[in-house]
C-alpha cells in the first residue's frame, strides 16, 4: 500500500463537486483523511473562487492506474476533455505525493504545486506536517514556515464529506 496525497479543487458547483470527489476517492483505498476545505481566489485568471482541500489515502493502485482513475473522475463530473490550465473547472484532481516517488515524466512528483500554492500547502500542513518531501529533504512544516504567504485563504465551514 502506498500513501498518496491528492489535491481537490473546484470553482463550478464547488460544494457538490468536492463532496462527490471525496466520496469517489474513499473507494480507492484505506486510511482515508481529508483536510479542511479552503476558499481561494483563482490564480492566473479571473473567475469564481475555488474550494480546495487535500486527501490522504493508502492505495494498492499503481501510479499509472491512479492517474487514469483521477482523470476519468474529472471527466465523469463534467470537466472538459480539452480543459486548459488557468480556467474554471468542475473538478481538478492532482497527485501531490505518491509514496516516496520522485520523477519528472510522465507526471512530475512531488508536484510543483506544493511549492507554489497556499491552497495546497496549508491542507498538507493539516494532514502531515512532519512528512518529508521526497527528493527535497524538508518537511511540509518547514516548507510552510518558509513559504511566501501572499495568497489569501478562507476556511470553509465544514461541508458533509
């Protein structure tokens, strides 16, 4: 079993899509945890605010199968097959960490979002502050404490997940 951290984001029917994704992801493994949900302004474009959170799960799925499953879930819940970066979306599911895997292609791990976005790093702080980032050597807490906190996040009152 591999411990995986997956970021969830939605700015179209946010509550529905976050709840749906959490329900679907629970089916993929054991020891499921979900961070608090945070509201954040979109980065790189104008649009409705996002709801974001991170889930941790232990899974027996391979990295390739997990990635394909997440992409299928995005499509199932209305994401356009040709969706581009920096646009509104029903559901965005990204693997942040897959065990201790470090790779550049076909999927970069650890995902660079860990170093760029408060809406990814703060939920990781809640779930696993002492987790060492593979290939980096710092913990999530160390990264958070050195992070430029210019992005504003608002905690979302707990929705039923």
